[in-house]
C-alpha cells in the first residue's frame, strides 16, 4: 500500500490525474467495510450449516415415520391403527433431539433461522395429523401436535411450531387422503372412504373460516377443494354401485361387495 | 369383515360434534392469523414509506453532488442529514412494531418485511457518506445511526445481507454520479469512482451464490454500471491525450459526451 504514495516513480499505466495516496485510503475504506461484513456473512453461513446438520437426525426419523405410515396403503384396514400408532411412537423419538438445534440458535433469534426447521416441522405435523386421524378420526389441534413432537407452540426458548406451519402441515395430511380412499376401495374397505370424505369435508369447512392472504398457505388451501372432490367422487362411485355402507342397509353392505353391484344402483343413487 | 363394521362406528357419533369443535379451534387460528397479517401490513407500509424517503434523499443528493467544496454542496449535505434523521424516526416506529413485549421472538419473525426499506436506506446513507468522505461506510457506522438516544438501544439490526445488498445498489448511484460529474468537466471523479466500484464488485464476486441468493442479479446490474463508468474513463483518457493542456475544451467535450447517458431515467 505504501508504494503507491510516491507519485513521481509511477509507471505509465497508472492513472495520471488522481493522487495515489488519497486513492489508496479511499480504496482501503472498501477493504475495511467489506472485509468485516463478508467475514460475518461467512460466520452466519457456518451457523446455518451447523443448524442444518443438527436437523439431520430429526429428518431421518421423519423419513422413517413417513415410510412406516406409507404401509397403510398396502395392508388390510384392521392394521391401520397399528401402523398409525407405530408412526406416532417413532415420531416421539424426535423429542430429545430439538435441543441440539435450539442450543445453536442465539436467544430470541429462532425465526432468523427457522427456515432450516420449518419444512421438517410441517412434514412431522403432516404425519402426526394423518396418524391421529386414522386412530381417533379427529383433527389433532396444534397443541396436540406440538406435544407429540416435543416442541413449543408459541414463543419460548426452543423450537416453535407456528400456526402457519401447523396449518400447512395439516393440509399436507389431507392431500394424502384421496389416495388412501381409492386404495381402501381396492382392498374392499368401503367404510374408510366415508370416514375420509366426512373428515376432509370438516377440515375444508374449517379452513374456509380463515382469512388467508396470497401466500403458501393460501395456495395449499386451494388444493383442498380438489382433495375434497376426489374423496366425494369415491363416495359417488360406491353409492352408484350400492356399495355405500351408509346409504344402503349396513347389514347388506358386505353382501353387495361379493355379489354383482349393479342391481342396487337405482335404489341407492 | 369385522373391521369394516368396527370402523363404521365413529362416524355416527363424531360427525357433528367434531365440526363444532373444529369451528372453535379454527376461530382461534383465524384470530391469530389476522393479528399476524395486520402487523405484517403495518410493517410493509412503514417499509414503503422508508423506501420513498430514502429515494428522495438520493435524488436530492444527485442535484448538488458535483460541486464539492462550495457552500451549495455543504448546504445540500446538511439538508440530506436532516432528511436521514427523519427516516431514523420512521425506524423508531418500525422498532416498536417489531418488538412485541409479550414475545421475545417477535423481532426476527417480522424483520424480513422491513428489508426492502432498510436496503434503500443503506443505499441512501452510504451515498451520502461517500459524497462527504469519499469512502465506503461500514456496517457498524450504519448501525450507529439506527440507534436511539440511549447507548445500547438498537432500533433495527443491519445484517450482513442487508448491508451487502444495499451497497450493491449504491454502485448504480455512483455510476450516475460519475456521469454527472463528468458533465461538469470533472474528469477525476469518474476515475476515482471506477476504481471504487471495481473494488466493491471484486469483493462481491467472491461471495458464493448460495450465501446470498439475491446478490447475483444485483451483480449483473453492478457490472453494467461499472462498464458504463469504464467507458466514461476510456473516453476521458482519449480526450486528455488529444487536448492535452486544454482542460476547458476537454470539459466541453465531456459535457457533450455524456448527454447520451444522462437521458436515461434514474431508477433507484
């Protein structure tokens, strides 16, 4: 830096007009200002990386739970509750792991780094809501989901499940249900589609009460009506063939499953 | 077949009561979401107001920036300082909105909504700083202006991201300033700004894209600005050889030369 000060001995490619010394101090102000800020940017990156790494064991459990719950499509209805319970038990293993994440985050700065946690929280919410629907035929409220996961529901030290994450996660669970409804029919289970349609209907009505703005939650909500339609289409198909256990006489339902269904269409539709 | 009947049972009982229950829980979710949306809206409005005020500072500075050392220049800077002080008062409002006394986590939950305004503010105050000192303001210096009277009362935190993105916008202002300076016959300032902006760009080029995604687009803009400044310098250099020792002629030529650039709309 000192060499530029002697303007007399400058080579010819140096800019002739400006004074070298002054230019150096001005440029060094850039070094001073940007050097330190880029260093703190890098430090922040390291922290983000550490948080992502601390999330990995939780994400592993979440994936295992998802694949456990996925078996629900291929087993007989009787085992659904057992699978859902196994999923919940598996998810409970994440409870002690959150501290590994929250100790990395400076006090009061959870939302500064929540981008690394949010997607997993939403997936876990989805799994819990799905499993609890199978077991209890109910929508798990936010505090229930938070309790299952072992996180906070509102601000406190540690990981927080926000209303937004919860509401998005639940929609994720609903998105899975049309598929379950279809597969239940394939497996000869005609009651589950009814349960699903009634549940999706209730959840849709509930979400309709929210004043949503144009964001992710709103877009996810928009997907609900298609799920509702798919679920109702299954009911229609069943009813058309006299397989709807509610509209037909319940005791006759198992019979119509084995006999030719078309004879009943007129009475039940 | 037994399971089919077993599963049928909950429908009849749980149906209506479940919906009533859901109405209750979702009413509370709605209240929560409504409060959050209202706060977000208020912050966005504040952010926009800060953006507008900051743009005014920048326009104001451009008006008299090319005459350093004159009383008019000093008065201009003084007025800009007063305008900046007004913006800091807006940040006090922002601070109150961001800090919920009942929620220790609220600040970082909402601060993203203020980022556009904060970046514009950084752009304006760094331009002001450059005109006064011909140096790049530091993140800490900006942080110091965003404080209340008390010793440790930070209004808004200037993150490295905010600072870098704001400074990235500064390069566009410097390009305009260099162009205007040349039009008044000042051949030195463009050279100086050229080296200054080039140095900033070099630093920003070293930042990996995934560290700061918004930067790469801004870097394209910075590159364009730098090329304009370099072209100005190139032309001045050629002229200075042709008209060596005839500064007055040179100044006239420059004025004509930059007219093309000047007609471009100023986008801040």
